[in-house]
């Protein structure tokens, strides 16, 4: 393949600067709120998959992976799978691998696929979380992200988010 062809990108263009700024501010606000809730509650609400959820919710808000059903449902389903695997099989590498595979299957069956949630079972298994982890930070944190995404995305472009709720 000629070098010239390798250097020409077929990647989509960067979004407008206004979209970039508003997306970045929205993501920062959503993570700041989960961090603030961590301080208020004494329970860690910040988890890496929430950062990835913000990239989708604010940077690609039209994506099926960025819709509330996917964000909230995907995190809940994947975390529940991780908790079940941890309870049944413990915390070994094989349990971790199986939990991610099973979480993907469960998200596909429930139509709640959310790529960042694929990491949730790994957190559950590595940290030996309890069932309460489903509520805080998973449910409350994902709801906070969706609420901020709703406000920010619709302030940027009225009526644009979400494409569907359920």
C-alpha cells in the first residue's frame, strides 16, 4: 500500500469546538458529582467505567451505547453478573474471565449493552464488593450520569437526548 494512502485518514471529522467544550464540561460535571457523593457518603462512587460512560453519554450521545437504558441497565446487569460469579466461584482469574463473558451475554439478552459496563464484573471480583454495590455506586452513579447527560445534551441541542429511555 502506498505511503500516501496510509497517511490519508478516513476517520470522521472532529466535532465542532462548541460540541467538544460542552461535552468535556458535561463529563467533568458528571464525574465531579459522583466524586462529591463519595465525599458526602463516605462510600467510593468513582469507578473507572463511569469515566468511559461519560465519553459515550457526552461525546457520542446518539449512540445506542449512550442511551439511559444502556448506561443504567448495562451497569446494573454487568455488576449483578459479577456479584453472582463472585458468590459462586470466588475471585480467581477464571471467574473474572467468565464474569465478563457472561456479563456481555446478559447485556445482549436484556438489550442493555454498554461497553464500559464490561469492566464492572472485574471491579466486583477484584474488590470483593457486596450486594450493596449495586445501589451505591452503580445505580445511583449511573443515574447521576444520565441526569447530567440529559441536562447538558438538551441544553446543547433541545430534545436531542435521549433517543429512547427504555
